[in-house]
C-alpha cells in the first residue's frame, strides 16, 4: 500500500460516527478510494439515507483527506448502492460493537438467511 493511501486511511479513521464509538472506515462506510497522481476520489455511504449527519460526514472526509501530504484534490461522492449493512463492518468494527454487547453474528446470520427480526402478519380487512 502506498504512503499516500496509508495516510488517507489514517485521516479517514479519525472521523467517528456520532452515534457509535467507531470510526467510519471500520463502520464500513468507505466504499472506494481511487488515487491518481494526488487526485483522490472517494465513494462513501451512510448507515441510512435518513442519517442526520448526511451532509456533515462527506464534508469531514473531504476536509481530513485534503490535509494529507501528496493529495492535490479530493472528491467525495455519497452512494447508496449497495445499501450499508453490518456485513460491511471491518473485523475491528465488529469487535468494537461486540464489546458494546451488540450481537453482530446474530445480525449477520439474519442477513445471510435473507430474514429480518421483524415479522409482519398480513390480515384481510373487510
């Protein structure tokens, strides 16, 4: 991995999710980082399109990555496909959430089985 890429990842890891004690990289919000002669293009997502910090997080990524030596320009794009899920967490991210007693393995099993923890009973209404 290049020094610039390492420095970009280090910068991104300083940005924490406002609701969880985890950085946005380990949360799995960074989808792609392309670097071409100092021009950096980052695709990122959020845990939900209704995220209250939808405008703040991409700006934070832009600001932090812009400070990295060797970076001449930064473009941050917010993308929604594929949607974020707990499967996007890094190993470290999963460990942090498990320390908070969040059962990641149960959530992952639900995703893999294509089920949710909610059941809807459809009844006929006359």
